[in-house]
C-alpha cells in the first residue's frame, strides 16, 4: 500500500516534532513498513514542503550535520528563551580559543595548541570539550610520546548550526569574543533544551576558584573573571548541556609573544552563526 505525498509529509512533520533530535533520510524511512515505504524522492519532497510551510512561522526546518530538525527562529529566540530563568553556564575565553583552534587547525595536538596560544591548556578544558562531544581524538601524532590529535565532531556542527565544516566562516570574518558571546547567547536559545540549574553553575565557579588557588598565575597579565568568562544562554539550546568546568587563570590569559606561529585573538574566535 503506497501513501499519498500529503500523508508522508504529515508523518515526517509529526516525527520531527516528536523526535527531539535531528533525523536523516535513513531514520525517516524507518518510520514506514516495507510495503508502504515511500521512495526517497517523496521523503525529500516532504522536507521541502515543510520548509516552505514553516518559512513564515516561529519555527523552521533546519538541516544540520546529523539530519533535519525543527528549531525556534532566531528573530523570536529572545522571547522564547524567557521560558527559562536559570542562570546560564559560562564558557571561558581559554575554552573558546582552544575550540576555535581545533576547528580551524584540526587535527591538532594539545602541545600545538599551547604553542600557538602561548600558555598551557588545562586538562579541564580538554575534558569539557570531550564531554560535550564537541571534539574527539582522531589519532595520534607519530612523534615521541604519540600525543593525541583532536578534531571536531558532528555534535559540534549540530550545536553551532552548521551542516558541514565548509560552512565555518573564514578567518577574515572572525571578529572578537564579545561578538561570539552575543551570538552564543542567542544560539543557545533555539532548540527547546533548558539550561543548567543555577546551583550547578555555582559549583563550577567554586571549582574554578579552587583551581586558581592551586595554580597561581605568575607570567600572564591578570584578567578579570568578567572578561575571561562568557555567558551563554542555553534556553532552547542545540544540544543537551552538561556542566562546564572553567579553565584556570593560566588558561584565560594569553601571553604576548613575537612568534609568527601565534594566532591573533581575532583569528581564533569561532563565529557561531545560528539559525535556531
């Protein structure tokens, strides 16, 4: 028994709303029994119809790395985000710089990141990025010690609303962390996931303070917490948020150096353009 195009479109619409995560064509095709499974062309047509139907609505159909999903439109995100009043988590400047270097220089080792930034990379930063599933170990450098090489994941693309790495902005388009902060705050408001509880964020701050006591900074210039940490609203976030562990003050300060291998801050900021 074959299904009409209209019915296929309705089924896919309902599935995408109920799934709570992106669905690709393979997953969508598994919604149907063998005798009623529509051809791929009908599935693609259904997705195109849904894009048009929701083009003037408060939500939109967006294709990301792992499939298609419905998400809140950017121009209404600031109102929808008021459904959640909890304090958003904060990402340190060091974490954002490290993530940007991995995205643009992958595969890259921790030592290479430290050489470019001029300061050590905290274990908490790499642990946080791995736990968020934004980065993964893609191999090991064939040098003594065989250091791990890091690269980004499909989860990274999904969270930052990218279909593939080709959609990353060029380095010439990268601005500064203040710009990224504003865009991250909006990008976290688009996919229906509540933020961390405020007490979880407080625990992160306590951990950060303890780390600073155990690892006092002696070389890099002091930087206030207000500038070293970035508030990110996770209401309607694009991925399930887990508590982040901010970096130590050693990681939040970038030592000045004349090395040609260093990347200016303006070149390592990740533009998280969003559509959700």
